[in-house]
C-alpha cells in the first residue's frame, strides 16, 4: 500500500486475515489459485496477484510519478535492486516470521535451522544495502523508487520479528530515517504481532 500512496492513488481495499479460510474458498481461488494476498481486482473482472506485478501494472497505468524508472538502464537497475532485496531480505523476513512466531505455529513447520538461514540472509542484505547506500542516496540510485519501498518494507518486517539492522550500518540508518519521514511510510509500519 505504500506504493499506492506514493503514486497518489486511492484504491478501495478490504482487510483479510492471511490465515483466513476465505483465502482457500472456491470464490477466492478462482481469482488467485495460490490462495494468497494481495489481489487487485479491476471493474471489468480483471484480477492480478503478486505485489510486484500489481505495482508494475499501476505504474504503467498511472505513469506519474514513475517508481519503476525512466529509460532502459534506469528501469533495469531499479528492477535489479527490487529483486535482490525481495529475495535476500523481504522473503526471508516473511519466512523468519513463519518459523519463529507463535501465530504461525499451526500453519507452518517451524524449524530453528530454517529460521537461522532466514536470519543470515537478512543480516547479509542489511550489509549489502549499507554498502550501496554509501554511494547512492537511494537504493537504486539518485531518486526514490520501488526498490526503496521493497527495502523499507522488508526492514520493517524483519524488525517486527526482532531483527534490526546493526547500529554500525550508518548509511542504512540515514536512509531508513529519511524514508521513515515520508508521509507514506506509516502505511508500511507493522503492528506488533
């Protein structure tokens, strides 16, 4: 939703518990056979799942301001960083919660070894981000992009599971404070689970 807010869009939303039986209902599975959220539904029956696909669609449908870049090099660099962070930080943060939080105990096999792998990936991603932010003001270069949103949301999620970036990562801390001061950042803040 931070992406939607950065675009200045107003999209009707509906809150759904991610452990809800509704996600396994025939009605929902007809729209997304994976039974996962988010899901964007258009007025003509068009539906689209997967966060990055939804963001890409919205960026193309409503091109100003673009958060996926301008020109092939800029778009490719932003895409590269968004994917790096999605795989190295965001998804491991999701899985860290699945392997450690009591809320997910009945839904996932919680294994300490898998939790450790997730934690190692997150810590490595913090270092990669800190090194990148030493040379650029934003994750993918000189301007705010979807790569910053993926990074900020991944850090917020990791922090929810008590995995904070080290204080020694001063460039990451500077960037995080800057992103956290954006009006849209409140949308990416998780409540304690």
